C-alpha cells in the first residue's frame, strides 16, 4: 500500500530550502519519529461507549468532539500527569513552533490536505508555526486516525504525543483546529474562571456522571490573557453538550449570543493565542516565514493539479478501530 509522503514532503522542504521551486521538492522524505511517549490511554478509551460518536451528523446541535468519552469530551489524560500534578503546569511550545508528523497509513490524500489547510489557518492568522518532525526533535505531535474519537493532550508533552483524528469523522477543518488548540495549551472556553458572568450551567440537564466536565479552573491554572469571554470560540461547548434530556446544559446570559462554532479560529481565539506565545513570537524569528502563506497556496495547488491528475490511487476507506 502506497504511503502519501509527498504532500508532507513539499510542506517540510520549505524549511530546508526557504521557498525554492516546488517541483524540486518532490524528492524530499520526512524523518519518521520514534514512538511517542504519550499515546492513547487505552483505559480511558475502553470505557468509552461510542454510540453517540458513531451516530453524530453535521446537522446535530452538539459538537463531535463532545462525544469522544474522554475528560471534558476530547482531552487525553495520563495517570502520571494526575499523580505528578502536571495538569497545573503550563506547557507551551518553544519558539511558537510545533514539529509534526502525519501517519500517512491512516489518511487518504484529501484528508491530508484538510489537515494541512488547518495548519495554514494558524500560519496565516497567528504566530504559531507547524513544521515537519526532524531527527533530534525531543517534542512533537504525531497525527493519527486509527484510534476512536477526536482528541489531544493539552499543551506540549515531553517525548512526543498523539493527536488523534478518527477517520473519516474527525477530519474536518473545525475539529482539527480545535484539537490543535488543545495541543497548543488551550482548555475549553466554558472552563474559564469568569464563565459564570457570561453563561448559566443547567446542572439538572447534564448526564449523570458528567458534571465534572463543567467545572471551572482557578486563575492560577488558566488565564484569559486579558481577552473577554468568547461565546464564539472554537473551544466552546455547544448549548446541549452532555445533555441527558435534550435540553440546554449551557445558556448564554447574553440573549443575542450563540455558543461556539465549527468554522475555525475566532478573533478572540487568535488574540489569546498570540498573547500566550508573545515572548516566542519575535520578529527576527518570524522573518524567515514571511513567505509561508503564499508558499502553502502554491503547495496545495501543485498537489491538487499534479498528484490528483495522474495515476491517482483510489482513496482508502478507513475502518474505525475501537
């Protein structure tokens, strides 16, 4: 079975050639990282009854990632973090740069393009930079699709970590942007300390055993970076998240507000992210990336026109593994 290295290769070679001719990049092959230290916590996944996940559709008034059965829906935890108190620490990525590797066994060409389009939104709107894993990196994300659910750890975790996008359900722009924000260090918006000034939690409507998903974090744990509460954050629960009776579990105190969206980064998401990484986002470092937006446009156009037009293999249907 063919591996689809080329799209990652084209993206990665930019960092070695600083934007040379696209046709000259096709010989590049990405480095393959060792197994990540932080993969799936199988105990958490085995407890997950994924019926709601399997039957979710785009027409549902909840978010897909709310049905993944993990902490707050889609946050992967490990016992070591809880035991050592690591949830209280902040793990940002040095130089605002995230090394990545896409497991090409798990995604077809179209799905890999969708992942790159999510990277592209970050590159165009924030100072965050995703670059392919290279030998010697000590921290990276490996994007997989063979586990059940859409999920990520929160922030950088030493020794590599999995970000899972179950194929094909989780491979949509909004879900990918959401999970990448977790990996960058974001929790869900309604977990913020000041949330009760903006939303009402209807505890009586929450599924039994899921009330903990609506807990608030102390100011010593998370911060809003001086940015007001964001009803439209891609990180906000839907109004019926974890409902047991079809009634709202969260209601905005602003009668004109709606909760969350699946399109991508909100303006306040962008502001918070740039504030979070402000110290790493210096002009000297970012200068070498000033052509990245136009380069990605060229990359995606080349990939579509060249690979899809000649000897295109049939897209693979992924089996959901529980």
